[in-house]
């Protein structure tokens, strides 16, 4: 019973701590009227606080010191936004009730299931234990696969230490909170009644929820959630909904940094976001330049940290050895291509979001207006598919085994692109219905 | 007044509310929410994780990677340093992480045997050890005499 109370307390701590900074400039009336701003505020808080934790870890300080500095930061935010935090509308509204309820269901599942995935046991959990046991980033060279970014495990260890529950899963509860916030934020782009939005959030959660992929310690959940935040930001740029461009760009860049540190593959997902941003978005050229420069800068910082702490920079994993031109050519064959496509189709058709997304993808081509507005999503989907095919076609390991064990998670990571495509299509369709009824 | 407004709103959107409730019921069912609440109330972390590893194909209580037995040892016995572990099922990994330590010294005093195979009994001389725990002659927790 005490554990149940602690789980609820942990959820309340998350709700409080990630609503503390009023980064999106919420006003009292916005809290009641504007659904998207509330979730935006949560996501901005998450981005800023996680970046702070990540940068503190670079200073080679242990977790306890990181927590002290983090709490000081929270304390200053608390003082700065005290008048805002006293508003009862901040917490007593149906969005928060809904968030609390859905998070609780997910938290209970994590607290019951508890098992770690094979990859987590072997590679990720060691990094979490490294921080939890008081070691610093310096000691990560003694863990398996030091080339895997440590950000996810650092957050896991931090919320494990900073919790009433003394067990490791309390750190993973944060993943659950982030997952619900990111989906709610993406769905907030729907132009419809709040109740319909709740229904859509529930549908997406039912369609995507899988303890084994999401909460067994894998880092795909972070890529998924951060992609949701970045796509929300891009969608705002696309439909000219950004009030403060500079602020939005800062959040975009900071979220991109987290994407880079979530998993090695995060870099590729970032490229698939940046190419459409440069090609299709009507943003000032200087601002585009700033986004690109800072993304490169953050990547260079990552390389510097890897070099400084002697982390393994080569991706000499099980599966890629031969990168000579001859080797690459010998691996490209129609049979391999067909095998990859068949696995890809199999996993895509297992989830109704992908099925609906693919239908909309085809229907959207017929509507020029919709196509023009969402061309960037088409390009992203094309880039992501190409990336998956390239990854598998270039492998030196047994292709069938690799596909069986990995493609499901790779496909899952770019699901937010399909979700936002569906959201935009519903908005477009809705507009047409309103016009017809008039 | 508020009550009337709420009732009016529910009446107007009864179908949508029904879908909403149905989806919540599906979420509850998929996540076995009530069962989770019950299990969290009546059992502790170690019991739950041990039980759930029994359902994973590469593990079990005293089978394959034997997460359950290691959790049981961690929970019930005192030892200095992490015990040395030998898994007689050589294809299977040893989940040292269960002990929650990193950069640890392996104990010379304590030894855990997993999936003990009598055909390979030459590997271990039991006369050198005191048996602290024996699970079905398959998993052992030993202390050096």
C-alpha cells in the first residue's frame, strides 16, 4: 500500500516539478482556454531541465551534486514563478486530471512489470548503475559499449535517487510521464473539442503502448517523445502559429541536443528533420542558419565529450565491418532489399496508426493544398524509410536475425511523423467539412 | 447551475462520452490495471520482478539466466561483495546487474551455482563449501569453508 502511495507521490512530483517554469508565458486565462499551451509548458520545462542535467554531467560531477544543483535551479524557478504557481487553475483543471489519470495507469504497469529488456540488461543499465552508485561520466569507459550516449540512463538514475521509491523503476516512471506529455502535445495540434482530443490521446496510447519496447529501459521511448516535441515545433512553424520565433528556435535546438544524446541513431532522425526544415519552411534564412549551426555545434560538443572522456567513437558493433566500396556493392542485392521490405511491411501493418497513416499518405497526394502544406512530412517519411533500408542493407551480420530483433523498434521511433500527418489531415478535412456545411 | 450544465453537456455528447469510457476500459484491460494495483499492494519489488522474469523465455527462477534465484539470494542472505556466479548452462548470460553494483570486487568466499549439472560435477568440489541454500539440486548458494 505504501508503494502505491509513493507511486502517486512520484507522479505528483513530476507534475509539480515540470510545471514550475513558466517558459511558454502562460496567463491565467490561457490555462483554462488553451489546451496546447499547458502541455507546451510541460515540454519546455522538460527540455530545459533535462539539458541542464545533461550539461552538468559533462563536468564530471557525481549524481548527488547534480541533484543539488538541479534543486537549486528548481528553487529559483519556484521563487521567480511563485505568483503563477499559486493559481489553482494551474492544477485544478481537466487536462491535469486526465494527465494524472493516464500517467497513473502507465506508472502502475511499469511498477508491476519491472523486467528489463535484453539490451538494457547488457548495455544500458550499467550506465544507470554507474551514476546511481556515485560514479561520474569518467567511469563510463568501464561499462559496455561506451559509445552509447548516457543521457537516458543519467535521467533514469537521477529520478531513481530523487524519489520516495527506493527501487530502480522509479527512474523509469519519468519515461512514462514524458511519453504521455509528448503524445498530448502532438494531439493538441488537432483543431477540435477537448473531449475529442482526449479520445485521440487514448487511441494513440492504446495503439503505441508496449511495455517491452517503451519502458523496459530501451531508449527508443526518448527518441519517440523528443521527436513528438520537435514535430510539434515544426508544425507550429509550418502553420505560422509561432508567437516568439526566437524562443521556439531555442527550444527546438535544445530538444535537438537531447535527440543527439538519446541514442546514436538520434543523429539520423535529426538530419531527417533538418533537411525538410531547410528546404520547405518559410523561416528567415538567418534563423535557419542558426538552427543548422547550433545542431552542428551540439554534435561537435558530443564528439568533444566522447574524445575527452575516451569513449569509444567507432561503431565497431556486431554488425558493420566492411565499408569498402566493393564490400558495399557486394551487399546490395535484390533479395536483401526484398527481405527488408517484407519485414518493414509486416511491422507497419501491425499497427493501425501506420495503416491509417499510409492511407492518408496516398489520399493526401490527391489534394494539392494538403500536399503542399505537408510536403515536409512526406520527405521525412521518405528519408526515414531510406535510412532503415540503408542500415539493414549495409549490415555484415545475419540480415534475418537483425531484422527480427531490431526493425520493430526502428519503425516505432518514427511513428510521431505518421501521427502528425493524421492530425494535419483531420484538421484539413475538418476545415473542408465546415466550408461545405456553410 | 454547474450540475445542470454538466448534465446538458453529457446529454449532448453522450455517444462521445461512451467512446471515451470504452477507450479507458480498453486501456485498463490492456494494462491489467486492477491486477497491477492488487499485486503492488500485496507483494514487494523483488517478488514482482522475480515472478515476471519467470515468464521470459531466456530466464526463469532457476532456469536459463535464473534471474529469480539471484534476486532471491540478494533478498534473503547477507554477503560481503557480490558473490562469484557460475552458470552451468554455458550459452546463457549471467545477470550480475541484479546485485545493483558496478566496478565491484567478486567475493572469494561466496559462490552461486546456476543450472547445476551433475554430469559436470568435477568442476565443483562441494566438500570445500558449506551449502547455504539449495534449490532443487539445481541452483546453489555456497560459502567457502
